[in-house]
DNA sequence: CCTGAAATCCACTATTG
DNA sequence: CAATAGTGGATTTCAGG
C-alpha cells in the first residue's frame, strides 16, 4: 500500500508542506514530533528523491493582469506517435500554455492556457491547428469560476473498501 | 495595463516565488535588487493584499500512493442556480475532488479527481449523478501523462499587439 | 535514524536617509 | 519608500548513541 521507502512521518511532512511550503523547519519539526535536525534531513531527502518536485507561491493572477483562462481539448487526426513529440515540444515553448496533459478518451490533450482575451486564444488555437502537428480539432472552455482551487493531493486514500 | 498598486519589482518578486517559494528573503532581495528589509515588507504586503494566496510544495503523488487522476466534465440538466450551490458544497467536502472549475460551453464544471482506481471513480461519479444536484451527465478522461506540469503563470503577457 | 549542542546564517525591527 | 545595522531566533552541521 505505502511505498516501503516512505513512512508515516514523511507523509505528515509532505502534507504540511503541501499546505504551507514556507513553514519554518522548527515549526514543521514540532508538527511532526521530530527534532529540527531530523526533520530537515527528511525534507532534504524527499527533495533529493524527487518526491517533492518544487515549492511554488500561488498567485492571484487575475488581480495582476488581464487573464482569460482557457481549458482546451485537443484532438489529433492521425495518431502518429512522432507528431506527439513535435507537438509536445511546441507547447513546452509557449508560455501561454501553462499546463498540458495527455488524456484518454475522445480527445488527446487537455491544455490550460492563459491569454489576455478571446482574440488571443483564437490566434493560438489557429497556430496549433495550422502548425502541421496533426491537430484536427480543438474544443475550448472558458474558466468562469474557480469553485475549488487546487490545494494539494490527499496522500492517503480516505475511501475504504466495501 | 498593470494595476497601479503593483510595480515591476512586485512582479519580479512574484515571479521568483512562483518558481521557488522557499528561497530565503536575502536571496530573493538579491535577485530583485532590493535590501532584505524592503523586500520582506513587499512580500508581507503581497500576502496581506491577497495577491499571494499560499505557498505549496508540489508532490509527486504517483510515487506515494496509487493514483488515477480523472478530468471530468459535469453537465447539469436544469440550470437552477441554487442547485449549483448545493453541488459546490458537496464537492468542497470531497477530498478526492482536488480541483473544480465552473466553465462555459457545453459543460458546466471541470473537475480534477484523484482515486485509487477506475472503480472508485465509478462510485464517485454515481454519487454525483444520483445526489439530486441536477447533474445530468459526466464525461471522464483519465490522465495519461503530464506533458507540461503547471509551474506558475506568466505575469506579463508576452504576446504583442499586431 | 535519532538527539542535542555549537556555529553559522537569516528574519525582523528600529533607526535613519 | 529604501538602506543599514543589530538581536533574537532559525538553519545547518557534527559528534555521539
């Protein structure tokens, strides 16, 4: 169930850091009932092993710039796996595309894009369609309201078996 | 273009903190060419004004637990605005639903859900459909690959006018 | 793998420009 | 508003169990 190289103390550390990445090491050590030095060593270890992939400030971007956020589903025509590679490289290059997932189902990618307005999105969508990546169709949705903003994953599944 | 209560120094601070929330105040001050005290005052101000909404460690959740991540589009039947409120409260309560956005277009919500397996997702989807919230249809996509993981928003739009 | 102490280094405040 | 300097406290290393 739990990977054998992660114990409950690690989980507690990760849970706290998911909620408050800027907590002091001392306070963190208190919350997980460890001495500061032991706690720090675990945190460094979690970083080195790639279990913590980064620490990010969450910014209210809509209060800083004009921001229209688009969730776009991209469908490919021919499924040449190579064309995925080209497409991937392209979207990694575009700062407006802030997130991209390959998904199962009727569509191939789900993108999250930030633009100033709908016209800018039109330009980008046209670019993706016309770039000869094999993109056949783009379905876009505009984000109206962040009802539940992401604030970390549950690291233990709460749901119990029947 | 830029809100008058945010200057370029604030933007640089936000940009650095988006990439590395655990940087020390001194190093941050260096990077934005400010004294530590001036820098710290700005950071506290950005927090107090709600422009920074939190600091989060990014965790490689798939290396910690069995994780199937679902992107689900939820469509309502009758558009009673009240039923949205009930639905909202419900999803805020469910730890498996880690993000929820109201969107425009053919569907009403986009959810990001983490479950152990497809069966668990089936249970949750059935719950949402049967809970008398007015949910009419759920289209689900399973996340196959995080091609471009979210790592902060561009705070200045790079695209220039034609 | 932990604790505890010692030595840095940093956050934060007061003071001043 | 920003810089400088001081002090209380935190981070980090290391010795030892």
